[in-house]
């Protein structure tokens, strides 16, 4: 799944684009563009990829992706079966880092300007911020004229000031890779996404990348800042978190459904990534 450069289409003569998007499913390629992008999911669930971050998403997922940061949202399998009861819907805003022009030189907008820079690593907004964000977005979708600009600035000011947010990823390097490396990484990602619940051998994945096992390990760590084993486990843990959020399956069932064949190992890996054991994670979900 290589990150590809996409030219965001201009929305008439407006300085930024905002839309309510409804579609059978989300399945964009892993891509990047100059514009920052804020996505607020109204309907659907799946897996979100932002830079080196992999997490499940659901209704009210709210994420700001920085300029040139690779990203994609991929819905669960159920959204690709043609069932009209499954729809994906989101409010999406896309704007260039300098959309306000010389206004960003004003002292009053310096905090927003700094916040836009911080968004290079992706920002996820937490539960307490979401009601305000959602209402501000709905107001923005239905606005026109100069009101659009003032509402977007209000939105960015709220984002910059709220404490209810966290950084998503550690690295911002994928967009700068060569075409050859992007093609290779694309093949690795695609194969892994399709097969991570099965046993993928180092020999199989390195052969896919046309590298020796040792060269593959060095290559993958260099370009993703993590080992291939960590990447696979991250996909499995994202699936486990999703199952805990959406089902009443037992921890044992979730472990096996996420690609683990040993419950004790699943618990150890889960705690490594989430800093809590699965049962505690589930209790935290139930109390929030």
C-alpha cells in the first residue's frame, strides 16, 4: 500500500474544501497531499492508517492529518458486500497550510499557525472534544461567504486549545521515499493486510519484496521505524481493540479472531502496545 501524491480538486473559487461525503465504503489508497485534512466519521467502522499509526475507527472518529502525511481509512469487510444498510459517511475539510494568507502573520493567529505545524504527525481528538467539534463542523458545512473563513478559524482555534487530543504517529518520512521503494512498500502492506491473521513467514514476505530476509528486515525498519513483526502485531492489536469495542466476544475468542494462536502471548503483546491488559482495556471502554 504505497503512499501516492494526490492533487486535491479545487472546490470552485473557495479557499478550502468542506463536504459531507456519503459512500458505500471508504477505500482510498494510502496517499498524501499538500492540504491538511480533517475527517469526522458519522457512519461506518474500519481501520485507519496515518503515517506509522494503525488504529480501528468507528462513529465519531475525529482526526486531523497534516500536510504531506500519508493516510487512508479502510472500512470493514461488511461495507464491501453491497448491503444497502451499510453506508460510510464523514465530514471532510481540506485546506492548505497557508489558506488564510497574510492573516497568519497576525499575533492572534500564531497559536493556530503552530498547531498546523504540529499536525504533521497527525492528531486524534478524544471523547470530550467531539460534541463541540461535530456541531462546529455541521455549522461549517451549512455556511457560505466570509462566515466560512471565520468558522474554520474558530474550529482550528478550538482544536489548538483543547486538551482532549493526542498525537498519532512518530514519523513523517514515508512521503519522501523514492518511487521504487514506494512500490515495494505497497506490495508489502497489501499482502500483510490481506494475510496478517495467518502465519506470514519472513521468507515469504522477503521474497515478495525481492530481498533476502536480512536485507528485508533492515529495509522495513529503515522506512517504517518499526520491525515487520511489530507491524503485524500492530494490525492484530488494532483488530482486537475493534472487537472489544464492538462485540461481547471473550478475550480468548478475540485473541484467535485477531490472528493469535496463544492467549498468553496475545495478552503480553496487547499490554506492550496498549500499556494495559485486554480485560482492563475492555473495562475502560465500558466506563467511558
